[in-house]
C-alpha cells in the first residue's frame, strides 16, 4: 500500500505542476496503471475530473483522456 500512496502523491504533484496528466504522462513518471490509481484517489477524496482530448499523429486522429484536479470551492 505504501507504493500506491507514493504513486498517488506523484500523480497529484504532476497535476499541480503541469495542470493535467494523461496515460502517456503517467508512464513517463513510472506509473503503469493510471486508471487504477485514479480510482483509488477518487475513493480517498481527490476531486479528479477527466476530459477527452483529440490528438493527431502521422497515422491519423485519436482520442485520449487528460485528468485534472478540480478546484475546491
């Protein structure tokens, strides 16, 4: 469990520094199962929000999700 909590901290810090995180970003910082960590973080009370983004590369277009921490009122 300690490793998961460290990953939660890394994800939250990445979002604070960069504004959002994607699956690719998570892999770059050593987190292989972003969806599992986000589910755990939501259960712990983190205010996470996912938004679909359209991307384009040499093979065509694709969609992926970027996750942000919602501002608390």
